[in-house]
C-alpha cells in the first residue's frame, strides 16, 4: 500500500523543540578545551543554540515537500520514501540509505546532480527510504529489525516500485544496510557502493 506524504510540522511542535533546547541542563566542562576528551562543552552549547535560534526548520520542510514523498508498506511497516526521478529514460534506479543519526535530508543537495547530470549516461532515478524508527517511518513494535531484515525490506521496496535492475549506496549505518541489500537481492541489485566497507558471508554455492 502506498500513501502520498507531505511534511507538516506544527508551530507548537517546533517551539516545543526550541524550548527544550534552550532548557538544556549542561554538565561541568571537561578539564581541557580541545577534543582530546570528547565533544567540548562550548561546541555542544553553540550547536544547541544554533538549533534553538537559527536553524530554519521550515526551509527544510519546504525542500522535502518539493520532492515526491510517500509512505509505502514494506514487511508490515510504513516506510517513508523520498523519490527524485530523472528525465532521462535510461537512468538507473539508485537506492540511497542514510546513516545514524541521520535522515534523507542528507541527500537533498545531491538529488539534482544525480538526476540531471551533464551526461545522460550518468543519470539516476533516486529512491531514498527512511530507516525504520527514524524520521517519518513507522517504529517497529518488536525486535528483529536488524540490517539483514532491512536489506530484504529494501529489496521488496524496489520490487514494489517496479525496479528490476538497480544500484544501492549507503554511508555509516546505511553501509551495513546496503551490503545486506546486495546479499539479499543479487539478481536485481547490480552493484553497491559503501562509504564504510563491509563484507558479508557468501551464501551461494562454492
């Protein structure tokens, strides 16, 4: 089942987030001012202040809503999917999986580059699902949603969308999911690219 989707966040929800950021109870600073003992307190405070005062959440909402979005049921779970189609008929479908703690927002700046390259031979139709429990995807109610299950679910998603031949890319946690996609669907996934390489056991015949 596929349901069209648009991001609609109320002003009250945004203001509640900003209020909680402003009310953060900060720990005592570390004994050093650099990164040798982890995230410096001052850096964390500047980051929280940026989110509370300067980050334009409505801009991101508009950018997401300028793209095709839907909730697609995959393995019993409603998965948020952002798509960007190329005008080039021969474009290869490309499945992009974000990492943790990330979202499909990571891909907004590259969508036009992938769908409208200078050379049509380099074009892709881009499909960006949101990991279960992240963003606007539903949260699993039981355990078992590891990378292998998500990889199989993504293969099912691509089949539902009618893509019999596609590539897959992922970074961070998305790298593990991408490897699982390649292992689960070698008949249709023609190649994978990972920014965090991972090998999976070969389950075929020797």
